């Protein structure tokens, strides 16, 4: 009985590690290198401001 539990635990651990390794490559590719902010900050028309 103990060997079955040990084999089941080892199998589940191996599957979990394989799942983590496979999905870690996918999440890294989905993250963009930069986020463009062009056109976000536009001055209002008719407002006089200075820095």
C-alpha cells in the first residue's frame, strides 16, 4: 500500500512539474516588452498651462 501511495505521489509531482514548465514558456511570451503611451496625454484645447 505504501508503494502505491509513493508511486501516485511521484506521478502527480512529475505531472505538476511538467505542467508548470510547459506553461511558464507561454506566459513569458505573452508579456510585451513595452507598452506604448503615445497619444495618452493630450493637452486640452483652450487651456493655458506651463511646466
